[in-house]
């Protein structure tokens, strides 16, 4: 592959061109200034300002999505979640895995790895998503039974879901294994309750870190992400 592509984590195309021109990049100890110089993707001999560069083509980001952003990469009118990520990540062109509503907060994955994104959203994989929901009227035992039984909607049948009560009567945790449009709100609505606040707190075993600020992201490797998501199911 071309050396400028190999260096893609180091800056924009023009930044990389400048970096190469400045003589900051060596391959096997020799300064290389030619952007088209060929290196193997797994080459371990590329150094930039004395630091080894490892090529990566995929990126895996964990975000604490704030309200007011849509789960998309562009929109004509509204801010999108990728507006929140820095250029060092944006150049990999990540996109959200699944969707949180504009007024939903919490755990959102972004990647440019289509295969993994597909796997995580596939209904067959049954990756559980856990939400904290605040409702206008407290949910009760009958609601919990209705969740456990699964629910019929005109356009789909929701699989059995789990409702857990908390010390606050208006706050519950809800775990679903699908990701249908507005699913949590619709399931609560079927019980006659309106969701006034919704936050995703886990995807499989990957939990939203309490100290991850709204709008902040951190990067995981593919292995770390898979390990955390599948480490336990709720
Ligand atoms: N269910 C909803 O209703 N909204 C979300 O954003 C996610 C799950």
C-alpha cells in the first residue's frame, strides 16, 4: 500500500504530504519523502518522528451521545453525532451502529467496520441493549409481565424484554434484544406510560462509563469491543 495511506492516522492528506516532505518519516531507518512509496499494511518498520506507526483501517468508538444530535453522519438541518468527534477519528469516516432517537442519551458505537456493525445490529445475534427510562407514571408489575411476555404491534412483535424497578418509582431499567424504531418508547406507551427521559446504559456487556462526559468518545480496538460486548449478557 502507499505510504501516505499507511500514515492516515497522522493527519489529513496535505498534513501527511508535509510530514513526508519534512523528512519526519523513516522506513527501515531511511528517510522516505515519496507519498507513493510502497509498504505492506502489517509493516512494523515505519517511524514518524521516532515513533512506530501501526496502520489501521478500522476504528471503533464509544460515545456518550447527548440529546439534540441525530444518529447519522450528515443532515440538512440538525446536528449529527459525528459532529462531536475530533478530526483524528473523523478521517476514518465512522458512522453510528444502530440508532438512538434525537432526545435519547447514552451509549452509542461508531465504526467504519461494516461487517461488525452489521453483526451487532443483526436481529439474529440478539445483542441486548439496556436503557434507563423515566416515565410520567410509575411502571408496575402488570407492565413488567407485559414486557416479559413480548408485545404485539401492528408492524412487529417485540420479543420478551426485561423491566427492572429502581428505588425511584418513575425510573426503570429496560432490556431489549432488538432495536426497532422507538421500541422502548412504544413498549412503554403500550402500557399507558410516556417516556420523559431515555438513556442507553449498555450494549451487551459493554456499559456506559459513568465518567464519560456527554458528547465525549473513546476508542477501543475491535478485540476489546467484542470482548466487552459479549462478556456477559443481561
Ligand atoms: N428505544 C427508543 O424508543 N428510543 C431509542 O432511542 C432507543 C430505543
